C-alpha cells in the first residue's frame, strides 16, 4: 500500500500518514509506504490517486478544506473529492492561525491592526481554503489586499518570516506546536469556533474580527480512487480505525501533540458537508472564484 500526501515532511498530512504507517504495516502484513506528491495545493496528489487502480493499494491523505472539496465546479474534468471513495477521517477539525516571527514587532492582534493601517502587508501562505478563507475575511475587514508570498510548507512559512520576506503567515494550528526544534512561531489569532487551549491568551477571529465570524476548520482525511468496491472500502476503513486505536500509535500521536482521531466514511462525509457550507457562505469574499 502507498499513502500519497501533498505537503511533505513536518506537514499535517505527512504526520498523519507517518503515524498510521507502522500499525497499518502490521495489520495488513504487507509494506506500507508514504510518498509526497506536491503541487497545485494538493491537486497533483489527488490526480495521481484518482487515476490509480481502485484496489485499495493507493490512498490519498489530504486536508479536507481545499479547493477540491467544491461540488459546484463548472468544469466537469476538475478534480474533486466528490469523485473519490471516502475511507476515513483521521483527525478532529483543524483551524488556521495567523502567525508572526518572535522577532516581529507585531506581538498581538492590536499591533497587527496598527501595522495593517500603517501599510500594506506581505503574507506567507498557500492556496488551501484553510488559509484563503480567513485571509479573505481579514482583507474584507481592512479593505485592502495583502501581497502574497507563496509558502507551501511550514518550513517555507518559517523561512519567509525569519528572512523578512513576509510580515505575517498562515499555518495550521497543529504546525505551531513544534518548529524544527526551535521555539514555535507566535500565533496572534486562530480561526476555529473556540480558543485553542494550547495557545494561552490567543483570541479567535470571532472575538477580534469585525467581518464575518465563521469558524473555519478542516480535518485530515483519507480517500481512495473512485469506483472502489464497497467490500474493499469497508476493509480499508476497519484497518485504518484499528491502526488509529493501536496503543503505540496513540502514544506517538500524544508525544507529537497530534489530534489523531479516526472515524469512518460517515463522519468524513458529514465534515465534507460542513466545509462545503462554509465555502458557499464565504465564496463572495474570496479574491477569485474557487
């Protein structure tokens, strides 16, 4: 079995695949490998899995809140999670955080507001909707568009902030807990429905924003190619759930402070419905239609 993920080492997708791999190898009594296929905000990984044989040997580990969740795509050939076979939801919902370097003069939301009013900011992020939606809310609130600095991975966000190429950045909250053995970046706001208990004193955008108050979260999920037989899908779901409950996997997830929580296709489809509603509500605020 090969687990395809789009963002490489130290990403939320790679961490999920790496945590599950040893237990899946034992349960399936066959090698399980993890391979990065980067590009197009996860689109290349999705395309590779969608073209694979639906025999359960090639699976996608992805962030659900991405451009490929949209069921209203105008072009029928456009990649979409709707065309894939749902296997499992791997984590609780994950929100984004607006972050700065520890050396930044921006220390909290108030100083961020002051900096925005003083001049146009540069923001490090990738095209994922987990970041595009909160960025759209902030830009609508302040009536200006920030300058983009493309940063597909956590390491690239850190490098952009540390190197002075970006003033602020977006990362999933779980990517803030460790940062390559360095002190974590400073979050100044998160975009979930409630404060994250691991970031004392950091407000949600619901508290400080004057625009939309939508909670934006998306779990890490697992899909197979479309056309997978129901028996193969069920067997895969059971194996992934058993791997998620393996004591060694739970211990490793706790040590990594990773919110691994495996659920079946029904939970995944429920999350897809919620993320689709968020996208529908936010679509008018996006820079360009997704």
